[in-house]
C-alpha cells in the first residue's frame, strides 16, 4: 500500500500539472462536469469539498454558488491545503484539516458534499470506505446531496 501521507507531502506543487498530464487534460472537463451536476439540485447552505487537495473543486463551487451558500474545503494533508492557500481566490474559502473518517463538522450541517478523486484513496479497505461514507452521511443534512 502506498504511504499517502508521504505522497501528499511531496507532490502538492506538482499535483495539478501531473493530473493534466496523466489524464491528457480531461481532469478539468471531469471536474466541470461533476460540479455542474452536483450543484444542479443542491440546496443553499454549507457546501463541503472533502479531500479538496489543491482546491480546484472548491474554487469552482465558489464561482457558481449563491450568496446564501458558503463553500468549505477540507483535506487531511497540511501540504495540499498550504498549496491551495497560495491561490489568490482561495482566501474566501474556509479550510479545515480533516480526516474523512472522523469529520470535525456537526451532524446534519452540510447541504452538499463533493469529493473529486478521493475515493481512490479512501478505499484503502472496504471498512475505510464504509467509515468515510458513514461520516459523509452523518454531516449531510436531510435532503442534502453527496
């Protein structure tokens, strides 16, 4: 198993460029598609981009949300969040260091939760994936979207 902490300590400044290269640029299209589908029926309120990495999804959500919505970004990697903080528009998005298996948010508080490519890392085992989904479900409001 890959030591993900080590990977996300070493790659932040290259993360977006590597994604562009290995996906032949399709990652941008995938993100736009996901954001457009996610917000189509998302209620206003708190929107969480979990496993935000360098914040590409959080920034896209921020561009499209109403004034009645606040986008939050969370990731377990301090180094990835630091890279996100270096982006100019990132200052408007509250960020949290958070483990997907034990979220620091109140139950029933999020109207929308997004994760872009995180499932590949959350699926270290069946139990890990189930725990993450349980946490997402716990913080999701009734009628909220994931």
